């Protein structure tokens, strides 16, 4: 794993857009156009084909990507938006205040037609503020995530909920083939689920994950970004918050790159991954946009966004531009300083064949079975508490049962040396016990059998009160 720390990045950066000095000289983006279609800006999105650009805040506006001219204005507030791959539908979530408690909630979601702004569907399934929306690349599904309780997967053919995942999340995304959906939340984990079976496929531990998650175009890596307590980012003397950008290899969950950004304790506001998957852009509470090269963690560009915080940003699908919306409602299209020599061509989203519904024949226990699943819930507990675990086999265990060995790399978490899946059964449970810790302790719970590949899952022990 590569780990990079950018401490007080303004004074250290040497980038394409800026050669920063100790005095804090600011780089000026190469602006293509600048418009102010809103009085307050919160989110921005662009269609997969690059033809539809949408910004939101005190209203929802569709802009011409070439000129920034307003093509459509919808007088509805929206804190989160997403644009369908073909640019024909806008998904938007509006925050409302509960009259009984005064809490901010987001029970209202709508789908709009970008042709005339008409409401295609109104959705009232979420009880809390929706922070994240994403269309699947094949345009068949929509994911929505709220701040407290659920991620929902919607069928766009019927505009109905396919499944509700009981997890808090702040950002959602789909794999390029639309087979998986990922939720990244403030509970420190990014979880990958099947969009057909709704089962947990994998989990990653970015520690901080409140603002961003994206797949690289080939689907082999997952990039996350978020805010974490600065004291856990590598320097106990740091105060406030630190921002991280992490790159995981999906096949084995290896953390390939870990970029730590500490800028006076500031938090993350927005995140975007470039079209080729090689660069990540982030905005902090400092009116600036930073672009990092993910291969080596280098800060390659530093934008000055002028007088207002950047609340949303995205790269154009061809890789040539970076567009962002400020808190004051100004939308800016700037040239991407790391743009390719020729525009990036977005591949067509692969069509996913319909699942075969023919019921399988009854399983027959013929011998040792491969281990297909290892789960631990919850994935983080306070030291001294316990968690439940389970293992699952590909088929019924043979006569005499099948032994599954267990191990923990977390010194504060203990598991039994093995469990036995009874003959004819496919699963068995176990208990993870923990001891008290003074600082968060991370590690893996591992399971293995004599057949097939081993499995592992992340597990974290927290200090009391933390």
C-alpha cells in the first residue's frame, strides 16, 4: 500500500495549474464559462453521454454544457441530484423539516423529465435526509441513500422499491456493468451489494467515507473519499479533521493508495473521479479544489474557487472539463488541467442479461463444500462488546459435518479456532469477543476450509466513548 500525506497542501503543492509558495499564492482555473443560474448551489451532475448538465440548490436547472446557458429551470429545491445516463431524467431529493420534531428529513424524492421539467414520479419512501442518488449505467435502476437508516434500490421500469438496505450512507454508486451497488457512509465502511440478489458481496474499510465513492472505468478498483478525526490520520497532535482519498483493489480488497490531506482541520465538501479513473478532485471548506493523481498521491492542481465554498463538482465524461457549483449558486466550467490529448470515449454500458429463474435441483451432499460467505455484524463494536459471525458453504456439508477454521488479525478481537457446519446444513454461526482499547483497532476476520478460496471481512474495535 502507498500512503501519502499532504500537510498544509497550499504551501507544498507544485501543480500544473499552480506553483504554490509559502505565502499561499492561489492558482486561477482556466474558465470556459461561468454562469449564476441559482442563488444557492448544493449539487451538480452530468449525464453519461455528456449532453445534459444539471445543478441544484434553491432550484433545479439544466444547463448547456458548451455555454452554460439555462435550458430548463424547475422551481423546486434539491440538495441531492443525479442525471440518467441518456440525460432524459433527473432524480432529485428535497429536504423538508418534520413539524413534530424539527429534524431535517428528506421524505420527498422526484423524477423529472428533462424535456419539459414535468414530474414523472414522486417518491416518499425515505424518512430521513437523502444525501446520495445514482443511476445505474444501464439506466434500469436508481439508488438513493439517506443519512440515518437506509439505502433503497429502485426499479425505474415501475418506479418502485426493489430492496431497502438498512444502512446509513452518504454516497452511492454502481459498478460499470450495473451488477453491484456500493454504499459509502459515516459508519466507516463501504459495502458492495448485488443488484439482483441484494446480498452483501464485499465490504471495504475506508475509515472515512462521508462524501464520495466511485468505480474506476474498468470496474477493478473502488475509490473512496471522506472526513475522519485528524488524530487518527497519522499525527496525534493534529486537531479537527483530515480528509482521505483511498483506492482499493476490489478482487482482494487491498488498499493500494491512501492519500491523507490535512489543511487546518477542514472537512470534505465534494469529491469527483476523472473519466479515466486516474485522478480525484476534492473540495474542502477553503474555497479551493484540489486534484490528486491516484497512482502516486501527488497534488497536481490547486484551483482557487474565489469567494464561496464548492458544494458539488464533476469531471465531464470526455475528460476535458471540470464543472463545479459554488454555495452562492455560481456554476463554472473549467478546463481539466489533466485532460487527455484527445477526448476520452465513454464505452457503452454493457447490457446485463436477465437472471435465469429456473429453480435449481435439490442440493446433494457429495463431499466438502467451498466457503462462499463470511459475515460479521456489526462490523465495529466498542471494546468489551461482542459481535455475531456466520459462515456459509456452497452446498450442504457432508456426513460428519465440515470444519471451517477461523482467525483474527485484530489483537483486540477473538474468534474460536474453528466451527463445524453440521451434516446437511450450509451455514454455522460464531461469536466475536473483544477487549477494551484506548484507540480504534482495525483488522480482519478470516475463514477457510480445505476446499475453495478463503474469505475475510474487516472488523473494528472502538474505544469507549469513541
